[in-house]
C-alpha cells in the first residue's frame, strides 16, 4: 500500500482538518467579539438599532462550538470522567477507550444525520431567519452538520489508530485516545514558559495535547 | 422511575470515560428511543441547535478569552506585589496577598484554574523563597483560585442563569459580597493556620535535629519574611504598587459598569471587556506576540467548545426530561415527604458535593439546574441565592480529590512540590467554604442585598 493511500484510508488527514477548524474558530471568536462590540457602540453612541450584529455573533458562537469541536477533540479538550479508565492496565484501557470512542462516534453520526435533514429542509424551502436581517438558514443550518462531520472524521481517525494499536500495528505511546486528558489543566500559556507551542498547520498527530482549563 | 433509568445510563457512560457531552448525547438518544418513540427523532438536531442558539451563551467564550489574555500578561505579578506591599507586616501576609490577588484576578476571568495558574506561578515560588511554609503557600493559591467562579464574571453563574432563566446580571451582583466575605475568611484562616503550621514544622525540625546530631546548624525554625520582622515598605512604594494595578481595577469597574448601567447585556459587556483588554495590553503594557495571541485564541476555542458542547447536549436531555415531567415529579415527591426545607437543602448540598468530587462544575450546573430549579422555587428558596450556594459548593469540589482540578493545576505550575502538600494545604479551606455556606444560609441577605439594590 502506498503511503498516500494509507494516509487517506487511515483518516490521518483528519488531524489536519481538525487543526484548521481550530484556527477558523479562533477567527470566528474574534469576529464575534468585534461584531458584538460594533452592535453596542452603534446602538449606544449612534442610536442605531442592532440588526445583524447580535445574530451574526450567535452564528459565530455556533461555529466555535461545533466546528471548533473537532479541534477540541484532537486536543482532548472534551472533558470526561477518567478515574476508572485510567486505573486499568494498558490493554483493557485501550479496549474501553475504543468502546467509548465508538459510542461517541455513533452519537456524532446521529446528530450529523438529523442535522443534514434539518439543513436540507431549510435549503429546499429557501428559509430565512425570522428577523429583520433574514439570514438564509441554508448557511446557518450548515454549521452543525459541518462541525459534526469534522468531529466524526477525527473520531474515525482515533478509532482506526486504536484498532491498529490493539493488533500491535502501532506502539501504545503513539495512540491518541490513550493520551486522554492531561492533568495539567491550566491555562496553557501560564504554565508553559516557552512561547513555542504546537503552532503551525498540520503539526504532527502525536503532538502532546495542550492542557485545557476545565475548572469552570 | 424513568428519571432513575436515565440517571443510571448517564452514570455508566460517564464511567467508561466518554466525553461528558457525548455521554449526555447518547443518554438522550436512548431516552428518546425508550420513552418517547423514534418519531421525535427528527427534532434531535433542532434541540441541539436551539440549546446553543442563545446570545447569552456568547458571554462564556468572551469572558474566557478575556481571562486568557490576562493569563499571559504580567497582571498577576503586579497584583501579588501590591498585596505584599500592603500586607507584609501581618503574620501570613504573603499568603494573604496571594488570596487578595486571586480575588481580584477572579474579577478579570470567569475560571478557577486560570486564576490558580496565573497567581500560582508568580506567588508560590516567591513565597517559597521567602520561607512561607509550603502548605500555607499552596493552600492559599489553590483555594484563592476557586474564587474565579464566584466573583463575577463567572462562567458557572452564566450557565446557571441561562439554565434557570434568572438574570445573569443579578447573579453576578450576588456573587460580589460572598466573594469578599470568603476572601476575608480565607485571610483569617491564614493568620491562624500559619502559626499552627510554623509550630508543626518547628516540632518536626526539633525531632530531626535530635536524630541527626551534627547537622544542627541553627535551622530549627523556618525564617519567615512576612510578619512583624518583614522588610519595610514605604508609603510611596505602596502607592506605586497600587498604581500599577489601577488599570485593571478600572477595567473591572468598566465592564461591570456597562453591565449595571444598563448599557449592555452580559455578552456585550464581555465583548467590551475583550476589546478593552486588547487595547490595554497593546497600549499600556508590553504587547502580546502574534504567536502568543494565536495560542490564546486556540486555547479559548478549546475551553469554549468543551463547555458549549456540554451545554448543547444537556439541552437535549433537559428537554427530554421535561417532556417526561421528571423535574416536576421529583419536586412533587420531595414536597410530599413534608420535610423541613433546610434538611432538603442539606441533602442537595451533600449530593452536589459528591458530584463535585468527580465532575467539573460546568457539567454539574447544566445537568442539575433544570432538575432542581422547580424544587428550589417550590420550597421557597431564592433562586439567585441558591445559584451562589451551588457555586460555593462547586468551589469545594475544585480543591478536593480525586478530581480537584485546582490541585492539579497548581501542581502543573510548581511541579517540584508534592501533590500531598498541595492537598493538605488546601484541605482546611474546604471547611472554610463549607462554613461560608452555613453563614450565607443563616444570613442570606449577604448574598441578596446587592442584587436587590441594583435591580
């Protein structure tokens, strides 16, 4: 099997799409900030009513949630209860991680399926949001299925990697689902004295997951 | 009954290590199939979409972004130094400074771990170097950090507000006084705790001296730089230290000001805050590098998607539960038992405390609020007051094992200190926090008078 074919079949490219989704979500965050800010200032100082700003900000928020979800998954940001799993020896732990990931993949696929149906209905009927701005719902409703698709791809990559590990085709320490949840859950930049991090598109899939703050 | 089956399902999916968001998703899929029938399935995506399609939720990523921007700046250092200049003459003054710095930092961010990390990496090494007992130092920072979710802005209060449809502005106002009271209680504990700890260490040192003869080179007592023999700060030094933190205090006043003057909603105030922080960091302090800025954005994406995915899926399960009338039934059953309402409150707090030992605050708040809200209101408790009690309860969970996040955060910041010392240092504060819950139950006006004054 050629390397390219292997790359495609094992869904390793999903690491790249997840990475890109993170950067896009970062931009969406800034967009939501300035759009909201624009709404406040134009309403307060110029007396203009807020028309599109609030709505656009919410859609960008949805983008961060669902499309950013793929990046979050790659970075192990989605918090879970690891107490029991981590007490297990390596092989049963991998097995349980695989079960959990497959179940999660199932959930994501169900959401993806129903979200596509919702989007298709809105697109067929040319629906718009019921506000003055009348945003086309074909675009708005595309955010959820797009995000779920990206999350699903990342999960498929995780599961394939896990199965390869189960059959000894991949060393344990390279398997992403076993690296779940770094205990150093601090805000990354305060505990990390080095400015260089996993920055740059398509950083290696085995990169150490950035710790994520889950205290809220 | 149906409620119990759903709870057991969720518990199983949590325990096998599924991410909480997807565990809730799977629970709701199965609940719909079991109890409502597959015809309701078409609405699944709509439920998720609607749960997240809320302008109020935007406050969460924006306040998180604001906190993360601060985390990388020198603000925590300035705050600690200002506290030190004013408190160094008091016994345990350095540890008190870190609690004070934490409570002000908490007003700049909505997260506890961010507070503990930011203050910890400045304050703990400084305190160690100056001879503050290690447990006093780490305990003050771990516990002080928990104020992040109580003092506004607070991510947990935003979520409670959205889940219970109470005013986030009122909840924020309600968090201020308890935040100040708990800060003072923490400082009082530090005053006594430092003396106890110094005596304990002196005893230990004496014992080791008796054992190892010859090594006694006069290190029987740990030198303390805080206390009566601390270095003097002149009044002008104190003024300068205070001046350095003035821009941040102005920022806090600015963000809360636009909120309470009725100019902006919490989400809008958060956006104003982010823009102000960007200006402050860009103009007044050394700017944030491009790379660092990208990192802050990515980290904010991670935290936001984690919280909001849980919100999205818990929205579905809340809808399913209310279809099945589970919260109303629970409220009915409990009311029929005809117990004293304070006994029920104690039971609720114990349940929350146990959950808090295993789950992060966000997931507890979004899961529990829709179920408990009818009960709380039915029993005649003030829902704003309960939001604060619940948040203090979550604070305890952040410093108790096995999943006390602040303990691990702090260990990540100061890896050379044993987790046991951090844990033991933080332990007394769980009692202080528990005591404050009792205090606010006896004197609920400490919580409620400020929101009543402002609204």
